[in-house]
């Protein structure tokens, strides 16, 4: 399912002529839902071809992301390359997803730092650091284990930001 979603997003983004990656798009949409009750008509994608079936699919998918964030069973997962992709590719996508989430959260304007909880501030600092990660080779498997832990952290981070920042959540 996860791999199918990643591949479908890649196809749809290519069809609408977007340079945004599937991971970056998913992070961006999740971040926008954290601060908005409705997404902008253009999904914050510049200069895309909206006259395609893929555009309609992206709009539908964006609505689904909100449902995933709101799901009490915690079905939300960052959309990243499949586990059989090279670790360097998956880590780059992880950084891209985090940057997309930060962009989406920022799309509603600057956060009121006086009102933001310490947890939100810490999550945003962590996301800034994750945006910078990279990996060379994983000879002993530690990088693979760290990757898995970061993916889980991002899942919880996105849901926490949604609960804390969404105008009608929490």
C-alpha cells in the first residue's frame, strides 16, 4: 500500500508537471492540514497543469491525508520510498518530507511563539535538523535502524502538530 501510494503520487506529480517529490508533497499537505481548515486551491504547487485527471487525484489524496491525521487508530504514515530502495534515497526522501512538513506548517504564517507549546517548539527544531540529514554507507545496520526510528518519530510529530496547531483539532 505504502509503495503504491508513493508511486501513484510520483505519477500524478509528473503528469501535472510538478517538480515536487512524492515525499515532499505528502509532507507539505500534512503540514498544511496542521494549520488550515481548508487547503488552498493550488495545494501550494506552483505552475502545474490542473487540466488533467492527475490533478483531481491529487486533490482527492490531499483530502485523504486529513482523514489519516484525524484517525484515532493512528493510520497516518509519512509517504516515503519503499523499504527496498537504497537507504541513501530513503534518507533523502525523509529530509524532503520533513522540509515539506515545515513548509506546510509555515504556509499559514509564522507561529505565535508565545502560544506554541514547548512540545511544538521542540518538534519544529527537530524537523529542521531532520531536513539536513544524509547517510553515506550503512555497514553495520545502525543507519537503517536510525532511519526506522526517525520515520516513527515523524509519524508521531505530524499527528502531534495536527492536534496542537489545527484550528479545529484538539
